[in-house]
């Protein structure tokens, strides 16, 4: 009975297919691992202000998808790696996932869901093969579920892969890791047969961060004094070299013409010496300019990637810092939707526009009481920074040089804002005090939190909701 309430799927797909294509092919990743989440309707307004026509999500949170309904923005929803096993082992669970997270939003005036990202870098070396055998079964079941819903011709399945899935000393010699060759051949054959692109995440910043011998200018797009010569081709930046390594790897398994989408690419602005505003602006603007020029790469001249999704839209203060403190600072906007630096997305509206109607908490901050002895503050700092984000205080961070008292105040305030400015959260055994004077110093910004009390962890909710549905299916069907 519920299906009868939906706008006819065939007519919906015809209308969407006839709609004007969204230009340019620059999208953004919208993550949810933040301690201060902007309400989704404000984020969608921000995307529309900046003419961002494509967005990639890491889950399928209902509040986000509802906000995207009617926006005209193309959407890639994500399936967390933790759900691959359930989806691959149960066609019924796959049907439920598609019904609850895809078809219910693909209605008249709904969300324009174009892709389902099956897993997130599931072949990453550090996973030690944990998800490797789960990807294809999940894709097969999801494809069947999409076909049942008459959506298989419109919604495409993809698998975002990390660039460590392939390797080479020179781009033309690129090949997939030996243990992945068979599964990649099967995966790419599946993608090709269903008209899906290959999605890859490329991060020249990480190459620079992880190796002191990596030439800094080779990470950017202004040319390099250390180009890579590969036969008749010369590479002047790491992005082109990495991209063509993938092209060569695809060619070796018989799919050299496979369309490629860049699922993640970007540069962080804090948390490491090479992560700063000027470097992030130079990299991202150079990347956008190159893509818009349609120059392509030596192995694909005149053929740029199909789409590129910048990583990321916002800073995410709850991301793991195991790779480095920079992990929480990839946003082209700060957590509250304020542009960090001038950036032309090539969409015809010049620089970035800030978020509107941000529901800030009152303008007050928690700082260390200047009249108190702070010798016994270590445990309080540990408490504050174990809950709140203090990564800007460490080496390479924008707040690293504000002095000991400044560091203490920054940590106190981060915790205070995380606790929604609860008065007791600024006590710290009498060492903290509330001030109405902004204590920010130079580039070190003391934040004021967002009144996001109605929000919660999108990823947590979607995972829990899915498992509840999957359990119902397995028990009762």
C-alpha cells in the first residue's frame, strides 16, 4: 500500500533525466563527525549559495536527506563498512536498506540520489583484508534490490577506494596490489556492466606529510623543479601522476577507458606544519583550475575526471587523530560554515559565501582565571582535551604559540562550548571563569559553539536503525 503513495518511479526518472545537467563537476564531502553540527537545512542553503551541485555523504542520515529534498543537488549516499556483511549475507536486509534509505527519498520533490557508495575505502591496507570479501556480495544484493525498486538504471553503485589499492614506481607501470588483482578485476567488471565509474581518493598532502624526501612543489599545481619523467610523459604534480597510475592499473585488467570519479581530494588547514590556509588555498584552487581547463593527464589528455568531490565541506572535531592532528581540519569552511580562505569553485559566483542564520550559542567564553595559580591544572587539561578538540594547540597548530595560559584557556573553552556553555563546565575546581570578551589571538580562534541540541550522531542513528531493521527481517521473514 505504501508504494502507491509514491510518485510513479518511471515518470520521476524521466523528469530527472530531462533536467539540465549540473555544472561544474565540483562537489563536496559532507561528513557528520563533528562536535558542533550545523542544522542540515542551513548546510543545504550554504551549498546552494555556493552553487555546489554534488554532495557525497558517508551514511544516509534521514535528517540530511530530508534537507536535500527538492534542492536539485546530486547525492551520493554511503554504506558504512560495518554494514557490508549484513547487506551481503541477506537479500532481505538489502531490500530494507534500499527501501528505507533510497527509494523513500526518490519521490517527486525528493532527494536526487545518483550513487550509493558501498563501503568507504574497504580495501585500505590498514584494514588487513577485514572487508575485502564483503564488498562484492553486498553490491550484488544491492543491485538486485535497486532492480526490484525500478531504480537500477538511475542509481549507480560505486566503491570509494584509497589510492593505496594500486602501486607503481612510475605512472605507466601502475598495477593493483597483488592480493587485490582478482577482486578488482571482478569489481571493475561489475562497475562497467552497470555503467558505474571507478571512485578513488587521492591525497598528495599525505605523500608530503609522510615523507621528508617528497618534493613540496610536486604536491601542488604550479609546476615542479622535480618532475617525474615517465618515457615520453613528464609529470609536474602528484595528482596527475597518481591519477595516471590508476589509469595504467585499470588498463592492465582490461578497462583502460573506465570513467574515474575523485571521491576525496583536498588539503587540511591546521594540525601539521604543512597544513595551513595558504597551502590549502593553493592546492584546492590549483586543482579546480586544472579540472576546469579540461586539460586531462598524459594518459588521458583532454579527459578530466567525471566528478571531483573536495574533502571536505567542514572541519570535523570528532574524527580520529591517529593519522595526525590535521584529520580534524580538512574543511573549506570552519565547523560553523564560515569560509576559511578565498576559493573560486568555478561555479560562476566568485568566492565562497558564508553560512546564513547560524544558531550560535551566546557570545561568551571560558578562560583560565588570571588570579589563580595554575600549577595543578594538568588533570583538568586532560579531561577537557579528551572530550573536546584541542588539536590546534599541538605542534604545527594555529594555537601552538599562544603561551601556557592561552593553551589552558583554549582547552577550557573548547570543553565549555562542547557542554553547550553549561556554567559548571567552566569551573575546573575554581580555575576557570566565564568572560564576555573574545580571547582569540591572531590566527588562533576561540570558538563559540552551535546550538545543535536537536542534532545527534547521524552515522550512529543510521547504523542502529539499519541493524534494527535487519534484525526484524532475519527474525520474521
